[in-house]
């Protein structure tokens, strides 16, 4: 099966880190390609991924050129009055209307909620960083290989506080009640970052350490000794796109 995926880039990796870790679309390409290679031969797909600079108002000429879209994370807030965010919101509405497959990660997760009848904002609980245990609601575990929980890296101080109209809340963390959602069969969103490697998260947290509360930073760095379930999540993403 050939799957054409458009990655909508909404931020740039910090200049100090880009040479080592690449830009966010490259992280997604590496994640999905790695997960795909590990699948049984009869479950592997052919992934053709193309990046568009949504934060520079660059989009595909025809939405039907792709089977699915992925919106990356961003340091911007979805509530900011920026032309490119408004344009991306319009694009999300168009994808939703056409029932095109859409995966939102962090900023993308929040944007889907914000433009489809919900709300995302900065919350008083502050930063959530590090490896976090994400608990699936019992009624949805069978949809995700029977897993009751999964671990992902997180890096956010904004959250979805009201999901998109008609969205199901699939999973939560201790600090983020709306950590994973779905709308019908065509939208899937995660607050966590399956594309982050532990090495990248460690470098990013260290660069930003002055903005985090001390205990938050220390706990996050300690959590990096835990394994994450990024490959499981990547497989869910592939299955979602292929379904």
C-alpha cells in the first residue's frame, strides 16, 4: 500500500540543535520509517512523505494529492493572532470538512481543538516536560493493541481544555486531562511527542532550563532514563492513515 503523507511544519528546530537532530519533519520521517521497517512484511506500507512550510503559508496545491496530513509541534500558541496560524486553522477546517486523515501533535493537537469548537490555552499548572505515563480510557484500549497506557515525551505549557466538537478524549496524563483525542475516523491527536528522541529532548530541556521551575526540570531530566513507547504510537499513526 502506498501512503502519501504531507507534513505541515509549524516551527523550526533551534539553530544549536538542528545540525545534530534535523528539523521536525525529518524527525517524523525517521520515526514512521523506523516503525514501518519493524512491522511484519505483510503489514508494511510504502510511505511517501512531503513537507510544507505551513508557518510560511506554504501548502499543497490540491488537498487530494495526499492521503493524510501531520501537523507538527510549535513554540507558538494556537491562540496567537498570527496570519499563518489563522491560515492553518482554515486549512484544518477544510480537511475536516473533506474528512481527510489528519494527525495533530502538540501544537497540532491544540489547533484541532481550537478551530473545531474546542479551546486550548496556557494553563495554571504550567510546564509539563519529560517522559509521562499516558493512560488510555478503558473503553479505548482494544483500539490500541490492548494497551492500558503508553509513555511519551512531553514539552508544553498550553493544553486543550475543551476538545473539538464531537471529539472523543482517548487518554490523559496526571497533568494533562486531554492528552489524546479522535474525531470520527479521520482525526487523531496527541499532546505528547512521539517524534522526539530522548537525546533531543535532553538537549532541548537543557537549553530551556532557565524557563522551567527547578523541580520540574530535575524531574524531567530524571524521567529520561525511562523507555518511551514512541514506536507503538508510530504504528498507531500508520494504522490510522492506512485504515
